[in-house]
C-alpha cells in the first residue's frame, strides 16, 4: 500500500516530538595489531600482539535554539491537520462523483425508450 500524505505528516509530527528529547550516542571498537617492529632500545626485531578496546558514550541536549523546535512542532501539527483535511476532501470528492454518476445514469435510463 503506498504512503499517503497523512502517513508522511504523522511521521513528521512524531519526529518533531522526538526532537525535544536529548540525543544519546554510544560506540565500541575492538582491534588487534601485530607484526614486526624494531625495538629502539635493543635494536632487535620485536613481534608483539597488541589488543585495543575503545568505548565511547556521548549525549547532547539543546536547551534553547531560538524556538526552532517549537516552531517545527507547530508546523508538523498543521501539516498533520492539512493532511487529514485533504483525506476528508478526497473522500467527499469520491462520494460526489459516485452520486453524480448514479444520477446521470438514472436520467439516461429514464430517457431511453424501452423496446
């Protein structure tokens, strides 16, 4: 089923709501390094394997952004309302078209003489 403007508006509204919450990011890496290198103290080859682990955790939260978050949320609500009205308008147009085609077919069948 294809996405409708109502679906896009709902996603935009939900994204605007989530925009008020802080961001949280995390990462972890694990690695091995091995090979030959020259030991600078003994001037001989050294073959060591080194394991590395790195962890990262970060967060940010915008306290004040010039009311942009509030304006985005208001715009998303208006987009959602507009999409709802558009859906109702489409339903109404289909009903009017069906009603008009039914009346037109009723008039044609009444004006055609029966054999």
